[in-house]
C-alpha cells in the first residue's frame, strides 16, 4: 500500500520538486483534453492531482477507473501551478501533484448525498449516512474544534490542580428534574440502574473524600423532549471544589473561558462577566437567560398608570397586575402588518394584546395617545427615554405573564430590526435565584435547581416558615441568551439537607431509601463545597455560530430520540427479555 508522507492540505510551495505520497478520498474527477485532474481530500484539506499521459501513462490509465469517493494512494511530484490556474480559495491552490503512481485502496458506490458544504442536504439523510456527512469539510472542522476545546479545558484545569475522576454510569435514580433512562439488572430481577442525569451526588462524595478539586468531561442522560439545543445524551464539563464560596467558582470559570476563547478563537473576553440577580433579570429582560447582545430593556410603568384615564391599564394596577414597557429605537418604521404579527405573538404568550405608540417628530401616533394626559405622556417619555423614530410597546396583566410576554417580544423585535450583534459573545451570571418554586397542580414545593443547593445564610430562618422567600446560593452562566452552565454552593450539613427535604415533602422513609448514603456522608466530616457544570455541546454550538447542537456532535439523535444510522432504539429478542424478567405491554 502507498502510505502517506504528507496530508493533502499540507502540500504547499515549500514542497516544490519533492516526491510525496498522499492518501485520501476523491472529491471529483475532471477530464480536460487528455489530462485528468483529481481533487483528493483528507481531513487536512484538498489538493489537485494531475494525471498526464506523457508524465506517467500507467497512472493516467488507472485514473480512468477512478470515481467520486474512491479511496486512493497517490505518489507524485509537487509542482507550482501556472499563474492562470492558481486557486486562492484553498490553502493548496498554488501547487498540484503530478502523479507517478495511483493505487485504488477501495472503491465506492455513488454516494446518496453530496459531500461538499455548498449543497443542501436534508437532516434525515445526513443522519442516516452520518459517516458520509462527517466527511464534509465543515463537519471535520467542527469535530476538530470540539477536540481542541476539550484539550484546552483539560489543560487549564490540570494547571489549576484539579483531578479528573470518572464517576459511575450505572447508578440509582435520583430526583434531578427530568426522567431517568432506566437499565434493568439481570442479576437483580425487578431492579434497575439509572443512567446519570449528572454526577451530582458522586462529585459531592468526592469532596467528602478529601479530593478537594474534581473535574470530568462526562456523558449525562435525560429522557425528556428534545429540541435544537437538547439531546437525550449530552456532554458536560463537571466540576466541584471544597472550601469555596460563589466567587471562587465563578472566578475559575471566567478564567477558563477567557483562556479557551483566546486560544481557539483569538477572542478577548472582558472579565469579570456581568452579574445580574434573578429578580432584576426578570424585570429588565423578561427572562433568566437574557441575550445581552441587544440593549433593549423592559421598564415597569405600573406607577404611571394607577390613575390613568385608560381604563384597562388603570384596572390592571388596581387588581395587582403590572404594566411593562419597552422602547425600541427606530421602531417607528414597523409596518401595520409587522405590528399585527407582534400583537399576535403577545396574545400567544397569554396577553390580552400589545399596545404601541410610534414617536414621530411632530406628534405621537397610536389609538392610545388620545387617552393619555399631557403629564402621562411626559412621564412616559422620561421613563422610557423616548426619541423621534422610536416605538414604545406595552403589555399589562399578571406579573409572570407580562415578564414572559415582554421577554419574547423583546427578542422578536430585536431580530426583526437587526438590533442583535450576531458576531459577539456576551456572557453574564444570573444569581440570587429562589431556592424553591411551587407546583399548584401537585400542591407542593419543588427545587428550582436541585435539592442539594444551599440556602443563603441570611434566609435560613425562613426555610420552614416561608420557603418561597428563601434565596439559593446558585449561579447560572448565560451566553447570548442561552444557559451554558449552572452550579451552586452545596449543602454540607445533614440537618440543613434534611430540612430542605422536609420542605420538598420527602418522607423519612424516602430519605432512608433514596439518600441514606448522602446523609451519612454529610455526617462524616463533609467540607463546605460547591461546583458547576458547563454544557459542552451548547457552548460549542454558540462558539461555532450553529443553530443546532447536532452540528457539533459526531452521532446525534433525531427530535424523537432515534438514530437513523443504527435504527436505535430497537426491539430486543424474547430471550433477552426473559433473562431480565421483563414483559413488554403495549400502551
């Protein structure tokens, strides 16, 4: 076999006159008047191979057998291209390889899809033939980029004295907010392992073990509905540290990301990242995942309309609701149709409608204007800092609906008017989350993050008496409107952990069955500790400017959790089910 001495993408002018051996795939074959040209591709790039009957009749003859995606070995001499045939679009565009010998290492059927980055190929076809899809230059780049990112992460954490530890994949089911994937145990009939939603409890146990600084690039599993930024199995950078407070964890992550973006993208991140309390984020942006690439901010206008002659607004404030407003620079250009679409979006979010005022040089334009007094207009202009050419948008109703609705409208109009800086990276931390939420359907409290998150020290006395006022020592990392990480300082004292379980209505029997080992560990010298997990797939998706995490995962699943390549999930034999003591019942 002709064995490679150089990658195709590395053949440049400095190799002129040298003999090289290349291995790769045929991108295309062109016959130009008795001379054959082959574009040969490998993971480093593509180079033009010339088959000239005067230079090598045998290679020229063999070249007529070659088809697209054949696997070749080529031995030849590197020569400079004529000036009029230089291709500046590729790194090897100034050279070509005159073939002395060609070896067909394997043939290929006609591929069922185009393997260049210019052709549009359906997602199902790409996933069905993923091994072909991965030959495309863009996918080769994405996977190489992923490898480089993980290498930088590992290098940084090793330098920071972290120890990489692998935690079990077969474990027991724990409450972490999503459904578990269950694995039946053949040796223990009727009992099941669960694939981990995260290594949460094990990494806390590693802190009890005195490891102090742990990390892991780990696969996690959640049986939940999928979308563009979610897969049933995903990768996260998992970390835990002892004897730390929130600022210590945040500092490590900020420095890690600054190193990462500098080394792999040559982008300077401004440190420290902005920190925004949860309540403030909801008020200013209508979400706890704000996209800070646009400067639009929501303002509370409730106090301005308490005595308004506009009855719907005045009645809203009387009933304990709120009125929120948003100034959109340049928004007066919106057409009637675009405003109707925004109103429909607001109604879809649960609002009764969306009020608006266009700010003109000479006057204000809106059905609402005639109902406002001069003093109300003056106060409104000052609060929203309105200028000619702007539009002001308003939603009234119950606080949670209004926040969600205005957050959705904010992003929609920012996209419509190109107010988002697409080529930038804006990180922020969201802090001071509530520790608990309340589920009215189940009539019980639930953890906003997970039940191992520590309450704020100053809120500890409200843990039993007023749980919804207790703030968590939690912090989420947001990038361009996407949550890319989340963590907290953990509970390290068993009595506080038991109180949290009490609020969550976990019975003493459930405690004994589900968490005996954790509570036991907390009683045996657990240090104060905290940590975080970064979603590697989602972070890579944003860094590479992709719309789906499938673009940064080698073998992803479909929206329904299936694999078109292997046809997983798939039925198993009756013998396998019998060994496990399982009978499948049709629903």
